[in-house]
C-alpha cells in the first residue's frame, strides 16, 4: 500500500472528471466533472498527509476540509447558474450556450 | 492498512465515477455521482481522516447531490433529448491520465510506505481550525454565505411579474 | 547794443534761413514778395554783420565765444557754439555784401523764370548756411553748415531740373564734394577722439587752444590732412576739382555766389580757421601738412590756369580761373601767409563775383549764348558791362596800384618767396600769374573787342537792376585795394590780431606812404608789373586778329586739344574711379545674386529635400509598416477569435492539453 | 455483580469471539466482531420495531378510547408478525415507466441510512457498536443521505404525487436538519468532543448528591433537548409533520408507488429513524445509559438507556395521537424563523453558562438569555401572517 497507488487512483478519478466535463453535453455534467476533479485533489491531499512524515499541524486535512467547503459553494453557485441559464435560454446543451464566442 | 479494503473502495470509486461520467440517463449519473462520493469518503476513512470523510459525505452526498438532482428536475424539459458524446474529450482525458501516471511513476520519492501515525482526533482538527487556521475558516464562512446568497439571487424568480 | 550782437552772432545765419523757409511756405506765385523778402533778409544780415564788425576793431586778438551743450550722451557732452573774431567778422561782411549784390542782380536775371520764388528761397538758404560756416565755433557745427552749403549748391546747380545736364552736374558736384566731406568727417572724428572736444575756442579747453593741441601729439598731420580733404573737395582743389566747371550748368548768379565768392572760399576759410592744427610742431613754419597744402595748391593753380587758356565757354574760363586762384590761396596759406591768403580770398570774392555777373549780363544780353567764339565787339553795345568787366579783369590779372587783386597777389608772391623749403612754388606761381593775365586778356578780347561774330550784334545792355550791382562790385574791387596796400597794413594786422607797426611806434604816422618808396618794396612791385605786362601784351599780340579758330590751336593743335578737353581728367576718372565703383557694384550684385542668394536658395533646397525625404519615407516606410502591422494584427485577431468558439468544453480541453504539454516539456527537461 | 450484569453482553460477545481469537488473522476478528455488533443491533431494533408498531396502534387506540389490535396473539402482540407476513405476501407492483433501478434502490438506501445511524449510539457502558471519534458527525452524515433516498423514491416511481411528496419531504428534512445539528453543537462544545461515549461520560456526575449532571437539566440543555426532539420528529416524518405521506392529501407521498416488501422497508426505515433520533437525544441530553440517581446505579446501563428510549418513543406516539398535521409553509416558517434563532440562543446561553462557572449563577444567567430571546421571538414573530394570495405553480 504505497502512496503512488493512491495517486494513481486519484489521477484516474481526475481524468474521469475531465472526461465527464469534456465529453458530456449537459451543463450539469460539467459541474459534476469539476466536483470529481476536486474530490481527486482532496484524495491527493489526504494521501500525502497520511504518507508524509507526521507534522504538528494536520495541514493536508485542513486544506481538504477547506477545499470541500469551497467546492460546495462553487457547486451551489454553478447549479444556480445552470438553472438561470436554463430559464433564459430554455436549454442546458452546452454546445448551444456559446453566446460568448469571439 | 488493508490493501484489499483499499482496492475494493478504489474500484467502487472509479466504477461509480465512470458511471457518473458516461451514464446517458441523467438521474442515474447524478445518483452514481453521490455513491461515488460515499466511496471516496470510505477511502478517507481508510486513510485515517474520518472527519474529512464524514464532512465529505455530509457536504457532497447530503447537499451537492441533492442540489444536482434538483437542478436536473428543474431543467427536465430537454433532459430527455439524446445528447451527443464527443470522443475528443475521452482522448484528451486518456492522454492526461497517461501523462499523470508517467509523472507519478517517474518520481521515486512517491512510492513510500505509510508512516505510523496516531489517529487524527476531531479535537486536534478543532484546535488547528481555531488556532492557526482561524483566518481561512472565517474567510470560508464569508465565502459560503456570499456564494449561497449569490446563488439565491441568481435563481430567485421575480414575484412581481 | 554792439556787445549784445557779439554774443548773439547766431542771428546772422538764422535770418536768411528763416526767410528761405518763409518763402518756400508762401507758395510759388508770390514772386515779388519772395524777392523782396530775400533781399530784405540779406540786407538785415549785412547790417548785423557790420554791427558785429565794428567792436572787433577796438581790441587786438578780439574773440567772443558763445558755447553751450547741445546734448549729453552718457558721459559725453556735445558742445557747440558761435565765435566772433576778425577772420569771421571780415568774412561775414564780404559774404553778406556780395550776396546782396547777387540777390539784386538775380532779380533781373531770373525775371522770366517760372520758379522765381523757389530760386530766391534756395539762395537765401545758401547764404544763411554760408554765414553759419563762418561763425561756427565748433568743428561739428561747422561740419553741419558745411553739409547744408553742399545741399544748397546741389539744389542751385540743379535748379533747372528739366535739363538732364544740370541734374547730372548737380549730382556730380554733390558726390565729389561728399568724397571730400568723408575725409573731413574722419578728421573730425579723429580730432574728437584725440582731444575729446570739437569746440575751437572754449576758454582754454577748445581744440585749437594749446592744451588740446599738445594732446593731439603724433596724429596731428593725419587730422590736418583729413580736414584738408574737406577743403580740397569743397574748394575744387586738384583731385576733386572736376565738379566745378560742370557746376556752370546752374544759373549765372548761382555760379557767381557759390562758385566764385562764397562756397569755394569755404575750403580756404576752413584751412585758415583750423590753421593752428596745421601749424602744430612747425619747424620755422613748415609742417608736413602745410607742405602738402602748398604742393596741392601749386599743382591746382598751374593746371587750372593752363586749361583756362584753352576753354571756349565764357563761364568755364571763369570757373577754371577760380580754381587757379584758390590754388594760389592754398599755396599762400601753406607757406604761412595766412593773412595774405585771407585778403586775397576777400578781394577775389569781390572781383570774381563781378566777372561772373558781367558774364551773366553778357549771356543775358545775348539770349543765353555762352560760347565766346560767337561773341565780339560788345564794348559799344554793352558799355557798362564792358567797363565793369574790364575793372574785374584788371583786378584779377593783378594790374598794380589801383586794383585789389594786385596787392594781394603781391603779398602771396612775397610769402612764397620766403618759404624755406624750396623756391619752386614761387616760380610756378609767377608763371601762374602770367597765364592768368593771358587767358583774361584772351577772354576780354574775344568778348568785347574784334569783329562781332554770331548774334553778337543783337546784344543789348542789361537792365539797370543788373548793372547797379556790377557798378557796386566794381567800386568795391577798386576801393578794397586801399586797405590792402602794404603802406597801410591795417587789414593784415587786423586779421593776424597783431598791433600794426605804426600803432606800436608812432600812432601819428598811421599811413606810411613813404614805405612805397622803400627800395625792397619797389623791387617787388616792379617784378609784378613785368609779369602782368608780359601776360597782357602777349595776350593782345596773340589774340588781336583772332578769328573763329583759336591762334594757339593753330600753332599747337595737340597740346591745345589736350588742354581744351580738361586734360582728359574727367575721362581718367571715368575709366578709373567710376569704372572701379561700377565694377565693385557689379561684383557685389553678382555676389549677392549668386553667392548669398545661392546659399539661401541652397538652404531652401535642403529644406525641400528634407521635406521630400520625410514625406516619401512617411509614405511608404511608416504608413506601409503600420498598414502591415495592422493587417497582421487583424489577421491574428481573426484567428484568435475563431479559437474562442464559446464552447466551454473546448476551453477545458485546451487547458488539459496545455497541462499535458507542460508535463511533456518537464519530461523533456529532466 | 452489577458490573457483571452490566457487561453481560460484552462478555457474551467475547465468548463468541474467543474461538477465533488465537487462530484467525486480526482483520477476520475485526470483521466478525463488527458482524456480531451488527447482528445485535439489528436484532434488538427489529424486535423493538415490531413491538413499537403494534404498541403505537394500541396506545393510539387507547388515546382514542378504543383498544388497539388485540386479535392476533395475546393483547395483539403478534400483530407485527401478521403485518410482516401480509407485507411479504402482497404483490410488489412496480410502475410501468418507472425508473426500475432507482425505484428498487430507494427503500434499501433509506433503511441502510437508518441502520447505520443506530450503529453509533452507546447503548450501555462499552456497548457502542461502532466507536467513531466523530460519532455524532457520522450520525448526521448518514442522516443526510435519507433525503437523497427519499428523492430517489419520489423520482423512481414516476408519479406526480410521489414526486411532489418527495419534494415536500426533502424541503422539510433540509430545513429541520439545520436546527437539529445546531442544537447538538452546545452539547459538543461543552463536552469538547464528538464522541458519544465522552458525552455520556461528561454527564456522569451528580451535584448535591442527587441531581445528575444531565445536560437536559441546564437551561440551554432543556431548550436544546426540546428543539432537538421536535427536529427529530420532523426528520422522521412523524405525525405533526408527516406532511409528505399525509394520507388525506397526497396518498402516501413518495411511498405511493411502493407496495409489498419495499413499502415494509420504508415503514421500517421510518421507525428505525425514530429510534436513532431518540437514542441520540437520550445520549446527548438524558445522560445516555447513566442512572438518574447515584444509588440506582446497580441497574445495568443498557436498561437505563432503553427505559429512557421507551419514554421518548411513548412521547412520539403520544404526540402522534394528539397533534393535527401542520401546513407545509407554517412548518417552513416555524423552522427558519423560530427554531433556528432559538438554536443559536442555546449555543450562546451554553457559552454564558460555561463562562459563568457552570454553577448556579451560570444556570441563572443562561436561563435569562434563553427566556429573553424566547420572549422576543414570541412577541415579534407575527405568526398571524397576512397571507398573500396563493399562487399555484405547477412543475413545467
């Protein structure tokens, strides 16, 4: 049970998150993808905290906690936006939401 | 540390993540997303950070999953339409994964055995939070309030119409 | 009363000038009033001069000075003033008297002229200026009046402006005198620089007083010679005499007044006035500047006399005679006979004016005919003119005893004889006297004797208004000699400011007739008698049967033509000075046109060049460059905008790829 | 003697584990011990569920001056067996275009959540099935999954009523989850740990010889207990707040399309939820397995725990029998405008109580704070809200 395995699992999770964000057309899936990526990052933090030599302050854990809090806030705002976009454009299909094109 | 437990949990996480990413049915994807977070929490338990696991479950499964599901509900009209699935995303994801794995494999210092560590108690976390991390805690508090109020304003329907 | 006049001597020049201004202002048609006023002005001037002359008789070395500061400039004070001394007083009387006669004469002479009043304005303006020259106590004030005199002569010579020859003559006169005046002005500046003051007599501080003279030191010769240039220019001495014969273009009274009596005399008067400067450092009366004066005088006198013999125009003969006489005066001043020179100047003023007016009445009678070869046998037709003209001729040629010219000429020859440097001037002057007698007899014979030629027979006697001045002048010419005889050397002593011989020893024997019998004196009279007699006799013998063609011309045609053409001096100047100045003008014009203008145009060209250069660089370098970059920027912009497709997932994919690239780069690095 | 009786179950467990102790690897032992614990918990609570289901009907009957079910077995005590068999026999109908997977999973998740919550509560001295440092947090974390499960149920049955019921249930549970957690905070703050054993341990002293240090006896403790209890009612969708499956309105809420065994699981999950909440209430406020009086300590700890539990359950049932159902918006207002502020005041008064030295003066001060806020809220909360015209919004 070495750290690298944890890292590989989190990398895999990260890539799956990326896959979700990149390939799914639905707006919500992008958010889900992002949440996955964040979760992968958390796993890394905790893994490094766990495998690294013990330190006075549980910094890894702290960062993980804060990142969870922030991710939650981000998810909330993201979903609110998706709803607002849906109300305005009547679609959540990401391809059609390209009004910001240059 | 029991590798078996870890492998099971890892498998669970990845399968449900894949399900969440690729499941054509929206609701199933959202639910598998929630289950995936349960699995992740389990992996945190294995890593000895119960508190984080619990918080993870509490926040993600309890709140975010519900939010996602509600959002799906609110935007149900076009949920049924079959959505395309562009494969370039997949290619990029695989490439990135390969890159990361290469990076991990390359750095020797990473493959180290878990250090003996006494269980992390909630008290320690409390002390740390209130001690040197009190400032970030306040900021996160403010951030969360602001975010939620913002989300509310975004979504609230104007009753005056 | 008289003391008041000595202190207000400036009134004398002021009156004629005021009258001149008044005449000019009352317009052209008030002919008679202008004439009356002019004459009145002259009479007033004469009266005041006489009143001023009286007090100067009592004391010896009389001098009253009235100085004041004209203006101060920083710490320099320009002082000018008026002086009354025997020299000035005598000149004042002579000028005003001669002026008056000429004014009266010109009333008749200019009767038919349409610019009658303007003529009289100029005449009175001239006489005022001349009087000013005489009484000026400061070289600077003298220079001012000197210039006014020059201006007046220009206006009068060129009075008949419609005749081109008159205008040219006026211009020539003015320019030639200006050349002399330049030298005078430089002298004035140098004097001021050296002595610090220009006033002649300033109770001790004046330029002519010993203190200042000591200060002049080494540059005295230079100062004297420069001032002498002015005199040469104005009095028509050798190099600058060419303008005088041409000045005859003006009306005859003008010639009489200006070119006989007054203006030409100004040069001699100037030398006399500034004599102390010339005489500084004299070794038994000889200084370098005086030597120069002598030789210039000798050359002028001899040359003019020779030319006069070959002239055919009545007025030109008199003009050259004036030049010759002035040369004589310069010689007398040069050799130290200042009183003799001044006395000759005064006498000459009278009889030369007389001759000119006589010539004027002849011309008037012959309806403006001036060529003596077309005159003759006028003694019966114009008896008064003939008589007065004969008196003038006798005085000029120096017939002894009764005529003023003789005595002064005598004095001058006596002075040149005693000149220590050399006796050459003495002998040359004797020849001069002979030649003078010769050309005067030639002229009188041609005009009044012999058979009448041309329209001579229609001549009529001039009106009384013209003959009276002639008579007055004739009387003066004769009476003046009384004062000039050595027997009663009153005038010379008066002029020199020296007590007469008799006053000192025996006041009772004021007049010493016995002196006449003195053996040394009689020898001098005998010599002059011989010279004049030879001149007149040769002249009578030569010209008695003279026809149209001049006998001398028959005998010596080449030298005669040489003299008749005024020794080609005019042509010489034409080729040299004028040619040079023309050349200089052309050169400067060329320089200006090509060199300076070229330089300016060159700069202009450079400017144009630079302008052209900047425009086309701006055109195709900068603009083109800017267009390129903007085009490139727009192109790049378009490319980038396509990249921004608005698809979120593309962005995320790009991010991922970017990360991958970094990873690869990192891999490549390690 | 009392000790041995008290620890009887623990010794039983060790006895069971003894054959494995020597030989098997330790993870096997761990698993078997946790299995034993799970079996014990399930056994106890399923029997309790059965008992309570019938008792509830009998008590309700009694309250309504009638007998409850008394046909099946003596005094109707075998009624649950009958119901069980009925449930199992009934046909399990699954709606045609329902989301089969979600429909099937929903009851399982709900039951699992409830059972997990039970695993953390200390039933007696050393009788906490799973000792987790953040036990309380675990309880709530698991509690929060029930909302998702309810939603799955509502969504899975593809029925408007069930969907609507699910929405209501979730809204209700989310709104009351906040007060539920915040009321627990003072106890955790005072005790200084999230571990239920420590909390029970902190309540073991007696002041003046006979007054136990139960948190419920402190002013903030009392208010917190009441608030906690009410929130518990709402969490488990019990009577006054059983709006989701209000029979008269929307059939059975999110459980409409369920029948047969799935409905039984839902039913069971509901009761287990109730047991969990009241169990936690007992641990936090009523001194857990502590005897009320020092000299009563001889009675085994689990006895005390289950006594207190049964008291609370009786209250549950009692409330069910007496209070009418509350309208949804009233419930929401009550949650956000009354419960939340009061919960925060508990927190403040607990702080005042702690810093005033935990003695009598502290008691008075904290009482003053709570009373003050209660009065302020009751005055200013204008419950007679003038109702704006109701606007009906239908799901698009």
